[in-house]
C-alpha cells in the first residue's frame, strides 16, 4: 500500500504526463500563448487532486523557434515552465518543469 506522500507524488507524475503529452506539438504563436496557457492550466486542473497549475510559455522562445513564414511553431517543453500543486489527503506536493541542461526536467520541489 502506498503512503499518502507516495500517492501524491504519483498523482503529480500523472498530471505532468497528461499535460506534456496532450499538448506537445500544439501549434503556438506569440499571439496564441495566453489562451494556450489558460487551456493547459484548466485542462489539468480538472483532474483529481490537482489544486493549481501555472503554465508559462515564453514568448521570446516561441518567437525564436518560428522558422517559417506561417508564423507559428510546435509547442515543446523547451518553450515553457510549469508549476503544479497536488493535494492528496494531508499531503501537498509542489512540482516544477523547467529547462535544465537543454532538457525539460519535471521534478518534485517539495512534499509537505
């Protein structure tokens, strides 16, 4: 049987997997960043135990990734930072995804 802390961490992993693999490849442009951030946050917040999600898609990274005349690129982990708060029973798990060494690393920041 998993502890509450272990279950909360598992739930955080499920949320990250869902967020990343549901939205990776979505067309994004500087004009659509804000609406995409909100859509991602609201979609993941629908899941059980997810209290809050903050998605920050970096406009300068998006602009730099656009390499054709159509004015958009595909969303990847390198274009965004994400923070989540998961609450399971008495446990709170805070997580973050950010670039580290050229890779969008997802990690547990704290378990309370």
